């Protein structure tokens, strides 16, 4: 009692209630039923290399959970009693990463076909921690040299003290993520009844849920994601503190929250994840990008706008389930498209020329919804190209169409147009024309261009803004020439130098390959 009072006076966080260590239970192949053919050969190789060197090593976490459910895991993680330095020394291409949680990435292959096996060292339970003021950025000096550290709210800032497997299992979040699989003996090690919970489709937090959410608020988002991905229900005690604990997410770095949002929407269960967030009261006020899309009650809006986002997320889910690559830039372009349009229209109404207005609208939306995160420049470039090409699709004369289909981001921009057409906010005939043009022979393309010319000759030329999107005329409107005689006819358009086409980056499909 006296120690608690002194700790409170000194500003130290209260000790967390003891987390149950559980009891080691070894489950054989005849009981767990994991199919060894679903295992990743490279993960098995990492485990074997570590065990041959005299260490303990297991496939761990979500991979074991998915194997038990008969699913092919997206990622395979390995846990061992070897330190990060010892792990690194055993592999030719291995890299120690992270400050808050030091792990090793063992890399196989190169380029887009490479695979990373994440190897973590068994962690000890945190019984005594150093409390620091601030967060990861503001308390860098205080965090130097510390292995266990928390902030004022109890959020873990450092967790790098090694311990036995039984403690490593206890400090994991949910029981279904705290199991270990030994490939050589085909044995599952279960400390907290994770096997039973997996079969009952229940998400149960290990220890006191409120304390565990305080240690790492991102566990709240993980609960929503796992519930959507697996079709599991949160156990009553695990679900109870979620809404009240959501405020703790404000202390999580923006880049980490952004990564969690991308995981939510790109694991093949995007719409289910939105429903899960709504059910837990997390749909609004957590992710600025989703705030731009969802209604106040956390639903997708009615009409073409909501239909467009719904189709985009359905298409992303389909691609993930078919094993195709997906790109955050395409998904974000879909989510933020209508807000960019609204800001662009407002700036134009205030007198800003169309092209500068579009650039300002994009920058404003990025500042408001994405923030300062790593990779923002790449995301912004890809999204800007997708959006700007929407206006170019409406210009189908001269060499413009041939130049457009050679652009590296053409396929992504066309898929964006097709989604707009399917949602009813763009002309379906326009999308059909571009599909025929891109897939047609030279003769087919000439015939399509001739058809457009004939159609344009039959009607008077008019420049009119399309309220549904960006028109080619809007994006190419020229300022009046200073030396143009007053009352003269329309000045001839300046010929633009064609840039040499860049080598395509292979990004195609409704959601281009992962970057």
C-alpha cells in the first residue's frame, strides 16, 4: 500500500495486475490437424537453422492460428530463445530492425519476389518498467539504453528484455495468437487455451483487457481486424473496455495508425472490417482517411459516392483472395477522390485556374487525411497521376490516346475510371471505348478514333465542366495570351513536346501490384 502511494507521488504508473502464465500443453498432430503442406518452406528452413545451432525455435502467432483454421497464412513469423544478434549471425541476409521491439528480418529472394521471415526473441513479462514523459519522438534521450519503458498512460515504448517461452506467450495479446508450432515434431504448444478458442471462434485477451489495451492501444484495432478476418466474436470481457480505451489511440504515432488502417483494408476483408469498426464504435475519429468517407454513424453514404467506395473495396477484397497484388495508392485514391473533387471545385469557384486548383486540392487533402508519414511522396505521386488521368480520358483525339495508354499508371487510372462508371458517376460508354482502344489492334484503334472524330463533327464544339469529375477542357484551359488581338478568334493551342514513354512499372489491375 505504502509503495503504491510513493509510486503515485513520484509519477510512476501503477503496476499492472499479474498476467497469468498459463500452463504448457503439447498438442500432437492427431489432435490439432494442421496440414504440413500449408507450411512455408522458408519458415521451416529458418526454424531448422536455429534448432541445428542449438536454439529453441517455433512458427508462432497468427500463422499457427491460420494453420489451425485450415487457412494459408499470409506471413510466417518465428520465435526463438536466440538473441537478435545470434539470429543475425546465422543467416546471410538478415537485418535487425526496430527500437520499440527489436526483431530480425531474414530475407529470401530478391526484387518483388522476395520473402521476409520475421524472427523475434522470446520476451519477458514486464514487472518493473521505467516511466518516461512524452512519446517515441519527444523522449528519445530518456529512452536511450532502456529495455523496458512506458509512458505516463502505461503504453509500452520499449520491450526488449528476453525471457522464457512461457512468459513470451503470456505477453502476447489474444489466446489464439499465443501458440507455437514445431515443424519437426508437428507439435503445437499452447499455454492459454488458444486451440479451444480458435475452434469456438472467440477472441479472448490474455490477462486484464483494459491493462493490455493501455500497454498497446493498437490492440483495439487488431481486435476489430481479427474479428472481421476470421469471423470471430470478441469475448465479453475483451470487448467491454474497447470504446473507453479508444481515446488512447491518440497517443499512437500517425505512421503506425496509418499502417494499421492499410492492414484493415487490404487483408481481403475490407467491408467486414468497416462493419467491425462500426460495431465497436471505432468507425469515426480514429482514421482521418475513413472520416472523409463514412457518414456520422460509420456507414458508407448512399448514392454514387458510397457505391464507388464499396465497389473499390469489394474489388480489393477479390484481388487479395485471388492472390493478386494490391496497392495502398489505388485504394487511397478511391477513398479520397470525392474530397479532392470537392476541394478542387471550391477553389475553381474562388477563381483559381483548374490545374493549380487541382494541385492545391490534392496537397490540402493529403495534409488533412494522411499527414507526415514515411512514403507520403510516393503515395501522393501515384494518386495524383490516377486522378489527373481522369480528365485525359475525355480527350480522344490526335495522338493523345496512344500516348495515354503508354503511361506507367494507365492501367490503374483506367481501373479507377471503370469503377466510376460502374458506380454511375462516369459514362460507361467512355470506359468501354478505352477498354476497346487499349486491347484493340492498330486498325481497331484507327476505327475508334475515326468514330470519335465523326461524332464531334456532327455537334458544335462546347467546353463545359463536368460536375461529376475533371474534364479534359478544364485541365487544359489556357490563360489568355497577352499578345492576342482583342476580338480575335480562339488562339491555336501550343503543341506539347511528347515525353519519351517511361518503362512501365507493372502496376495494373483494379489495385496495382504492391509497392
